[in-house]
């Protein structure tokens, strides 16, 4: 068994309205910062997973995403798995 470092990024699917992204973009415009456009706001999760292999760690993370962490109707995710 080894501990794997996981970096998980969850963000809105393309075409799904992103009120947080819109609010941040509006705030940036309110600061009169030129040349910046905020497209999306998502979530970043960092975790450790004990598993026998990188593939098993990825399966565990995928299961967590499907069951708890990601709304598949509105969000998408990418996970980076780093060995122990």
C-alpha cells in the first residue's frame, strides 16, 4: 500500500451558467483592470489516497467524484495522481 497525492479540479461544464465566474469577472471589471476576462470559477481539492497502485488510486477518486464530489449534470473534473 502506498499513499498517492491527488489534485482534483472541478469546474462547470461548457455551456452551463457560472454565477461565481460572472461575479468574479464583474468584480475584476469594477477594479478597472484591463485585459482580464474570468471564464470560470471551480473547486480545487488536494487529498491523499492509500492504494496499491496509481490505477487503483484513480479508481477511488473517480468513484468519490461520481458519488459525492461532482454533479455530473453541471460539472466536469480532472484528477492528477502522483505516486508516493
